[in-house]
């Protein structure tokens, strides 16, 4: 297991993403158009998380943008106030807060910098 605070936060983000995917698989919840659509999204999420694990700013932007757009989308479409909507809203907000934490922000924003003398 890692000792980096940023990587622990990435693991929290992954756990929240898994919760959302499992929630979508439950009967009566938003569903994917096909099994391949679901697999595609899981593979895409895995690639984004893999890059995030390595400090990618682009992966962070995609993840944070998805969390923010989920919240904005649910609010703007005036989704009905029911358990599913509240669950997705809360998970997306917690994902956004996790990604915006100072240790994770410094991890991705400083990933492109090389320490002096390491050439």
C-alpha cells in the first residue's frame, strides 16, 4: 500500500467510482445501452485513474470535470428528489472534494516539474 496522501485520495476516488458503477447495475437505475458500453466506460475510467495515479494533470481535469458536470447536470435538469438522484449527487460532490484536496492538487500540478540536478 502507498503512503502518499495523494495516492490514498486517488484510492478513495476509485472506491467512489466503483460505487457509482455498481449502483448503475442495480435494477431500476440508469443503465448502459449495452454490455460493451458499460465495459467501455469502465476501461476508460481505469485508464484515467491509471494516468491520475502517475500525476497526470489531464486525467485530473477529466475526473474533476466529470464530477462537476454530474452535479451541474443533475441540478439543471431538475432531477426528481429520490434516493438514486441523491446518491449520485452526494458521490459526485465527494469525488470533487477528494480531487480538489490540497495534497492531490499539488501532486498533479507539480508532476511535470523535475527536481533540480536530476537530469
